[in-house]
C-alpha cells in the first residue's frame, strides 16, 4: 500500500468516527446545557440510534463494497451491524 492510499483510508476512518460521535456528543451536551424535557433528549437518542447510525453504516459499508444495495435495509435491524464491526470501525 502506498502512502497516499494509506492517508486516504485513514481520512475516511476519521471522517466516519467524526460523523458517528459528533451528533451523539451534541445530544449529551444539549442534555446538560439546555434545559430540555427528558422526553426530547430520549427522542433524539432514539433517532440517533435507530435512524442516523444505520444510515451512516449503510453509506460506509456500501463505500467499502462490503454489502450490496439490496441488503442495506438489514442494517436497521438492531445489533445486525455487529456482523460488520471490523469493516465499520477500521475500514
């Protein structure tokens, strides 16, 4: 693997982690700094876990050519992405 390819791969991994963690940190920060209803925060956490993360996983796995488009819907099944954890985290 040449150096340019290694940097590109590392940049993609870092981008995935930034896109995965920043919204979660924003929700946690909002929970402590902004006086919102607990139900609002719970709703945001559910949207993050049940909609945002599976969509992020779908785009990542399709980009890595680990899954086919026809199987992407399966990533909305809870704990199904664990099957692809190595590809998702370390690409």
